[in-house]
C-alpha cells in the first residue's frame, strides 16, 4: 500500500460511510437509561489525565459508533434526507436495533425527537465519556444523556474551521481543529464554555490521533519534505512521524520516523496502553512497541505460502488488533486477529452476506463487551434521497448493514453461531 495515499483513502472511506440509511419506530424498553451509569468506552486507556478519545481508528469502517458493555450507539442518514441523521442504539440484552428515542409513536424526523440530528454533513463521530454521550460533528460538539435526552451544545467552530478528532479527561475535551493554515489543539470544558489553545500545529501536515498513554496524546503527523529523497533517490517525499503531545504543557515530542524511506512505512495504532506499528509493505508484520515507539517484539501475521492480501486498513477493538484480508485460494474475505497481551495470531472466516451477490467480505467487528463481539453480518441496498441544493433531490442506491452478536470464543470457529440483531 502506498503510504502517501493513506490519508486520502481515509477521507474517501469516511465520505462513503455517510451513505448508511434507515429509520424506524422504537419500543421504549430498548433505549438505555439516562441515569449516567453507562460504561465508558475506552475507560482503561490510560492511568494519566487523558483517558479517552474518539476517532482513534481513522481507517476503520463504521468508526463513527461508540460501544459500552450494554450496547452500541451509531448514526445513520435518514431516507428522506441524507444530510439529516438519526441516533440509533443496538441493545445487547434485547437484541434490538432502535432509534435512540423513548417516543414510540414518533416518526423520528424532526427536532421534537431525541434521536433526530438536523445535520450530519461532513464527518461525524460518537463517543462515551463520564456516563455521557457525545456527538462530534465537523463543526460542533454536542453532549447528551445515554438515552439521547438533554442534548446541549458544548462547542461550535467558527465558520470555515473543521473539527477533526477529540480526546477527553474527567472534566475537559481536547479538540483538534483545522483553522486557516494551522491545526489548533483546544481544551474545552465538558459542560461547555470558553476554549483555550493547548498547542498549534503546522497546517502543512495532517494529524491523526492514535491514542493516549501516561497522560500524553500520541499523534501520527503526515506531511511532505521537498528535501527528502525516496528509495529511488528522487527528492520530494511524504513524511510520517510519531509524536506525543502533553496537553498540560502543549509540548510536542517527536518519537520516531515512521517512513525513513518508501519501503519501510509503518502505521501506528494503540491497543489500551500498548503502542503498535503495522508494516503493510513488509509481509504484513506487527510490532509491539515501548512508549517511545521502539519495537520490542515483531509478529508475522501470515505464514509462509499463505495466499492472503490486505483489503482494508487494520483496526483495534479493545486489546485485539484486526486485519481485514482476502484469501485468494478460498476467494473470500477473512479477519486476522492478534491478541496483544499474548501475541497470539488467529483467523476468522466469518463473512457478511450480501444481497448483490458480490465478493464475500469478512465480517467487520464494531464493538465488544466482556463476552461478545458486535459484527456487521449482512448488507442490503435501498433507496435514499440526497438533496441537490436547489430544492430538488436525487435518488441514490444506498447500502444498509445488519448486525449480529457472536461469542468471542465462536468468532474464530469453523461455523460460528450468530445472534442476529433485529431492527425496529
């Protein structure tokens, strides 16, 4: 994979994900309580002050969702207007996928309903922190109770600025905002209020938030150096640097050059507090690193002679690193799993079913709880309306996904048993 195209590919994937669709009527019993007792996503990420983040997996499909022990929150466009959206909730106990609304007789299509989002234009994410649900849009951040009630604006961008990703501690949000030629890292109270600038990063680089450890934010900074030669000796090469940011002081520290030349590119990920480097151009290898990005153990993900090729960017769920692949011999997708604490590599051949009869892709994991994975298990198509901007709309063919629960010990079985999630 060409490292210089990774960020562009992410933007394209994120744009494609904006075409999920659907709306339904919800039994109130499946909607989570607004008591604030929802388990926090990523609550074990760090013993330091910064403990959670959203958008840590920029290349992962469906990364706009947020999971807890009880269920999974996600966003999808409404069929009547693809620029408006709906908050939905997958309840593990009941096996239902419902609008995040207690209004049983509502059509969930305007501001009177807690599941309705007036705009999902651009990129968006959900994350849980401190028993509250947050909706991060490209221009604003909203906070609400776990049942969708009590929604309020926490932060609004100036016109033309763009929110990219966020981290959180007990009382503050740390927002990465592209403003003019620069990227600002802002500290904003979770309850809302004035933003303080923590650091300003050069706008000639793109920044991905990798994870949090020891109170530091780990960043993947991607840029261009006209004086750097590629492997053929031609000047003008992309740069990829692993950097930490101390949100208390604003200090930036460069840890590692992730692309010393275009044959040794490494992609950074974080599983809990463990920093990982994935080498897509070197036989699909994964390095488990220390806090400074120095490899301590390298794991080959494929055995000699295996006919596997990478199909999508890897992602991390909990302490598991997952790599989507295509098996050339079986002509189907699969997922390679690395248990980071043990280093054990396994494989799941579970595929999602498609109504279009195309390639059998591997089933993507969205979230986990103690015993189960939530996976994308089916794909169907439907029509959705996309506004043109002149008062008319175009009808698009859109993909809708179906979900299932699978026990973790079944995910790599030859014939895993699935519990389909019922949409209502």
